[in-house]
């Protein structure tokens, strides 16, 4: 039964169900939520494969590792307002994004 599957397997099952409809666009909301670090890596790899096979992904996500690995273009919302838009590199250097979400510590860590 699907209800007895662990979180990572349930999420993969949900993706399989969506792909079974021959989707060209997947809207994913917090797909990394509840996954452990290894499952996050596996999900990133799975989503990269899906994208390489011609499916467009629109992702709402707070796991920065996933966003940086999967995105070509990012739009950052803060309280419903767009505060930044651009490539992953542009986004992690944007002062408004750093202030709202990442914090100065994130910036220091990524520069090392």
C-alpha cells in the first residue's frame, strides 16, 4: 500500500503518477520536505533526469541545495513580493535574498 511507504518512496510514487500522464510541465511544491540528506540527493538526481528528458520543472522549495542544483532561473518571493530574479549565482549574491532567507553565514560558507 502506498500509505505504508516511507516519505521518499511516496514522493517518488507521486512523481511517477504525474509522469504517467505524459506531462510536459511538473509543478512541485516542497518536494524535498521530509526527506533526509541522502533522499534529497536522490531526489535531485531523479529530477535532473526528468528535466533532461524534456519535462519542465516549476519548483517551490526551501532546500537551497536542491534549488541550486536544479535551477536555471530563480524567482524569489518574500511576503508575496518578488525580491530577486536571476541565475542561481546571481540569487545567492543578491543582498535582499541574503537578508530575507540566506543570512550572512550562508554567504561566508559559499565563498570558502
